[in-house]
C-alpha cells in the first residue's frame, strides 16, 4: 500500500525558509492530490496546501504568501517551502495523500494515508 | 472559512460503553447536487499521525472496525463508538472538505473511565 515519508531539517532559524520533502512509495503519484498539514506541539491540525500531480496548487490563505508546494513525479516526491519562519511555525509537519478526485469536492478532500510526521523547530 | 467546533473537548467512558463525539460546522457541508456531506473523522493516538476513520460523514474507511459509525447532515455530525475498547483511547478530529481552506475541529480527547 501507499506509504509516505517526510524528510528535511529538524531545526530552522527564524526568518529562514523551512524546506521539507515527502517521498511516496508503494503507489503512483499520478491522479491524486497531495497535501501538507501541520500540528503545533499539543495543538490541533492546520491544513497548509495541496498539489495535484500535474502541478496545480491550492494554499491556505493564512499561509499563502509564504508557502510553495512543488512536485517531482519522476522521483515520486513533493515538497514544501515555508519562508520567513517564526517560532509560531514550530510544528510536526505531515504529508498526506488526498482522496482520489471522485471522492473530493471541487476544492478540498480528506486525507489518507499520512506520513509519520517530522518535527520542525524554529529557533536560533 | 468554515469553523468546525467539536464537543466535548474531553470525554471519559467506561470500557464496553458507548462514546459519542459531536462536530458542528459554521455552515452546511452538504452538497445538494449529490446529497453528500463533505465531513471526515480521524483518530490520532499519541506519537502517531491521524488515521482516517470515516468520510462523507458516514462511510467507514476500509479496515475500520464497525463499532465506529458516523451520522448527521448539514451542520451537525456525530461520531459514535458503540462499545469502547482500550485501543480506542485517542484524540478524535472532524474535518470539512466542502470548501477551501480545509478546516479541522479542535479535537476531542477520549479516555477510559
């Protein structure tokens, strides 16, 4: 079955750019939406954005000015860049597959499966 | 944005008893064109990612035990665990995927009484 694995630095300095990659194994990256979601320690879930395998994106307006999500289908990877980070961006970052389009609304979907998550701490 | 509000924030239930978690959306998540509610439920155990339990408000994901069920329509939804097992201790989240941005409830922590 499809498995996802996040990778990237666990510590980022304030004002710098957070960069994470999600590698997809056990299935195709095509014909699905892929997403990043984060969870500050001890808190709830915040959706960051989607990317379709073709490259089209949809971002949370609250983060849109700082977020870029890209996809490399040849490597079966998609990536997150979040610029100008502050301590408020400290969180566990999850990558996830969104349901196939027939299960989704025109803009949004549920998430299954998820990666194990990676903690990114913003600190000098 | 659609605001999702869960109730209660925490819940303690005896083993074998029923657990009920509520989720209310600030606007309807029912698509009139197909009569489907774009509402999902997740279970998150400590140190693990969330796991999808239910989508379309009441469709159980493959492999999810049938003691988990979802109900409701429009703006009011319920997740029910018919007979609580020890392994059900977790935080439960609802999520609307009716419109962007996708939003989650604040979570309900379920414990054993």
